[in-house]
C-alpha cells in the first residue's frame, strides 16, 4: 500500500491517510477526486485493517459508483470481493432502496413497492389534474411535479403548502400534491424523492434501524458533496451519529443543481456542522492546460459563495481560448461542425464535445453535423430502458409483483390493444376514486359486480386472466424466462411482426435484448426486484458512451466528463446565463459555476461561441442577442478571435472531396491559383463577377441546403446562374431569381 500511496501527490496522500473524524476534501476540477476516494477505501482496508463491509461510499450516478468499485478492486488486486455491502459503493438512491426493501414495512408499505420514474409520475399527475377538473394548460403535469418535488425536499406536507399558499395557483398545486400522494400510497409506490425522504423518515421513526446502519458503516464517504440536498444531508447526519468518520469530497465551484434541490450551504457550512473538521484542498489539475484553467478561474472567481482555490497544472500555457462570433445560430452551428471536421482530421484519437445550456439548442448542431457527414452521440436522448417497448415489458413485470401499481396498470391495460377503451377505463378510474381503491382492486370489483357491458367485461376478464398468469410465472420462472413469458403471453412480438413497419424489427430486437439482459443479471445473482430498481434509476449520465468521438450534451450532463476539445456554444445573455437567473444573484452565481464546469471539461482546446442573432421560438425571423457577460469575464489576453480555421489540416486536392465543406471548396480554389477575393488566375468572366453582386467565395444561405460558398457566377441580372458548394449536399447550380438566396 505504501507503494501505491507513492503515486499520489502530497495533498492527495495527506487526505487519504487522515482516516478518523470529519474531513472535507475540496477537489478542484480535474484534481483526481475519484482517485482519492478509491485510494482512501483501499487504504482503510489494506493498511488500517478495516472490514470492507463497514465502509459506505455514496455518489450520484451508477457510472461513478461502478467506476469506484472497479478501481478499488484493482488497487486491492482482487483480494476483496466487491459484492453489495463489502464495501457498499452505490448511488444515494440505490442505497436507500436497499434499506427500504428490508424495513419499509415499519412505514406501513409492503416490501414489493414500485418505484415511479418521471413518466409514471406524469401519468399519475395527469390523472390528478383531470380529476380536479383542471386544464393541463393551466397546470401541466411536469410543472406541478417540479413544485411538488421542491416542497417535498423542504419537508412541506400538502396541508402546509396549502396553508402557506400566497395565491390560487399554489393552492391548486397543494391540492394536486395531496391527491398525488394519496395515489402513490394506494399504489404502494414511491417516486425518486420518496426514496430519500422515506429512508430519513424510517431512521427517525425506527431509531434502532438507524443505529444498526450507523454501527455497520463505521466509515462513510460522500462523493460530489456540493450536489447534496437537504434530505441527503439529513441522511448522512443520521448515518454518522455514533461516530464522526465522515469524509466528503466536493467542489463548491461545481455546485450546479440548485434547480433540483442541491444546497451549496451543505459544503460551505461543513466546518460549522462538524466541529473539528479538517480541510484539504486538491488544486493540482491533471486535465487541462493552464490557459484553460486561468480562463475558467477568472469567471468563477467573480462568485461570492465559494471557499476558494487556485488550480494549477504542469501543462504550462497551451492554446488560447478560441472565441467565435457568428451572425446567427445557424452560422454558429456550421462553424462548430466545420471545426469538428478539421479537428478529427488533425488527430484521429481526439474526443470532442459541443456543450449547450438547453436541450433545444442541439437541433441546429445535429443538422450541421449531419450535413458534414459526422457521426455523433446525443446524450439526453432515449436510453435503452426509456424506449416505449422496454417500458411496456417492465410495466408488466412491475404489475405482476405489485398489482396495486396503478401507473403500470394504466400503461399496459390496453397495450397491446385488447379492446379496453377509454369509456371502460374511465369507469374503472371512477370506481377506484370513489372507493379509494387501486385500479387492480377496482377491476376485480367490477368483474364481480358485472355492471359493465358484456364486451367490456370480456376484455377486462382477458386482461385479469393474463396478469394472474404472469403473477404465477413470476413466482416460479427464472428472470429471463419470465420476460420471455411476458412477450409470449401478451403476443407483443407477434403483433410487432404483423405491423411490418421499418421500426418494428428494431423494437423486436430491443425486447429480445431485454430478455438477454434479465438472464445475464440473474446469472450475476441479481433479483428481479433489483433488476427493476436498476432500470428505474438509470439516468442520462449513465448513457454517456466514452467511445464516442463527438458528443452533444447539455452543460449539466457534461459534469464529471472530459474531452480533448470542447465547444461551448450559445454564450448570450438570456441563454447563458439563462434569462430566469438574470435577476437572481444566487441563480446567476450558479450559472457562472455552470460555465466553469463547461470550460474545465476541455483538456487541450476550448472554443467559446455566440451568435448576434438567434431564431425566436415559433417565428421565421431572428432576434438580436447580446454576448454573455461570462465572455467579458475571461481576460482578453487569454482569448483568440476565430474566423473559422482554428484547426489546420492537410489541404484537400480533389474537387470531389472539396465540395463536402465550405473550407474545402475555398482550399480547392486557392490551390488552383484563384485566391478568394484576389485577382490571380481569373478569366474574364470571373474578373467581371468579382465586381458584381455575388463575389467568388462569398457566403449565401439557401432555404433547403443551408449556408454555402459561391464558386462561380454566370450571366447578369435576373438570369444570373450561381454555382454554390453546400456542405453535405455538394455543388449546386441555381438560378438566382428562383433560388431564394440571401447573403450571409
């Protein structure tokens, strides 16, 4: 172990060797925080003789947890079997699920509770809105759930929220909150917030359970402590009541999740909450060049809510920060796509990312990359477990284990179609609402009462019999066989084959892969409940593919990742910083931290861009923009204005290749002695057109092909014919009066 510690720098080593009592490790971006956590776990086990099962390490994503497990196992040479609990390395939510599966009966739930993801939550809230006679235009399920989550994480019950309501809108939210909670209780279901809240409630109501976990986990480590909310803070406090062996690792400059409840005061007030706590600062950066670090630090140092640190690196200097000013967002996207193409040509091993503030910004970037023929990975799209057919199969499995799960019931009661229409479903919902039953209980009551039309009863009887069969299958079949039984009994795959649509085969293959995934999970000792829990807790961050050469993602999704080259786009006031934060000092500081996070994702090259105009929502026109204040906070000597040639590459020499990009066309013309804007080598026609409206090399926009470069001009007036190179579309010959062109 001493040899291993020799691989740490002095600050890292000191943090690892300080094992007892409360410890705050302020780990700047790229300073090796995961390395410190994993070495600390290995040091406790190997050097201090701490039993592995007495160590608990929690983080925020499955990917981060898996990475920790793998690194610890490698450090210990495989001598410690890293099964769950030895040591226990997981996400907050997974840890809480493991506690609740054992003890939730103390809160009057059964252990087979369902976990409602965002889609399930919206389905339930939509029903609540309908039952209260409200319009979704007044109260959308997503917006109401956001307010409900905010209230829950601050310990407000529906009744308290109603009493404190300053207006009619909040009163309606409180009413919907109460109905939503009732439906979750009836369904024996918990949402993501409940997983944390119910665990804390359990520890308060059953102190002996809390004490058992406190005695079991004598050493607690928390990753990304700056992202913890109040509930997570309470959970950690309870787990360390009998000892103070708490090590938290975080960076207040990377606290970017206030909108989902993260409280930066948790890290800022650590010494007050844990008297005698020691603080270590990790300031040596192993990722970025010094210029990138200096630029990022210059921005975030404007914040007041920070402890402060000075990042440095052995990678002195480096390229200056590229700054590109575009006419509009479409030109900005063309620039980014062109630069990505040149960077990939320059170094085949580089990873590149375009980061943006909102998901809506990805569209124009995707279109520009497709025109360039560049493959990319979009993070934030549908992951495997978010696909409709997978969610359907999982809903059948959930309902077979917990028939009270009304969200799963609503999802698959008529999927595939079995003749249960809206009228029949409405009758079931009315019965459930009036008698405070789950939908499954209402179904059984209606079948016994025989009040519904014969055709409806027949369809309901078929569904009831199907689920009874699946309940029996779940009890005695292996997991892979059980999912195959779901597909066979529902005729899901058979119906997809009969559809004979292009996408049907993909959906069939996805379902077959789900069966494989279930079988493989069982071979690893994972239970069906654990498999369903994992599927419910998968996040966008877990969907990131490290092998992707080009990645598009929001700044929030990029946290924890790194790339050789980063393009940070859309740096305009109202977009970044976001308009909702402009009049909120705390919100503005978080936007500045978000900028810091985005900038420090870059290892070798960072390019910042903004557009003077951006297309407005629902309009064909562009609206004026103002450059982001964050650009002005970067020292000017660190910036390098760009015109579109940040990455020099070997010139293309053939016309067939040249027409695939604007820059390629320009290089082709230049190589033939016809420098754009010059007079060398022009014949009489080319010389004449230089003084005309359309100059050789000028940029134009076409309504279909986008931005292109003028290569030639023939005739005059209305009959002018233009030869234009459009990236991704090649060379086009157009008549001016019909083409709808505009100068860029």
